[in-house]
C-alpha cells in the first residue's frame, strides 16, 4: 500500500486493517468463514497510484507476497482516456488493479 501512497492507519490485528492518507479509506477484514473464490468470480478493486513506477512496484510486491498476475504493468485504454495499470489476483481470488492516469 505504501507504493500507492497509502499508509496503515488502523491495525486491529489480525482481523481488521485500515489504509489511507489522512483517514482509513481502504479496509481489509479477515473473515474465517469465507472461502476463496474462483479467480474470475471474485471482486475487482481498483486503487489509484501516484505514478507508473508505483504501479510497477505494487505489481512486483503483490507477486512477491503470493499474488498471481492478471495483467502485466502497461498502458491501457479506458472509456475516456489511456492509463497505465497492472492487475493481480490475490490469494482469495479477487482482482486488484493499480492504475495511474496521465496528468
């Protein structure tokens, strides 16, 4: 999360962690009664990154910690603009995207 400009602000280990800049904006909550989802059916979370390098660093860190690639870092076409993004599947089958839009 550091690579995306977010810091751990709340840590109620091991069940709840909140990340943000000034206040928690993104929460992770452990749920023992949930099982991993097949990769194409998990949720899709998109996190904004401050730079293309931050997207690359997010991707590398995610893979180093058990994530699987769902799309290498690179340019992408959105509905209204191009952007730089990368996708991973987390160990629970969710797709997480880091994205940087041109300034």
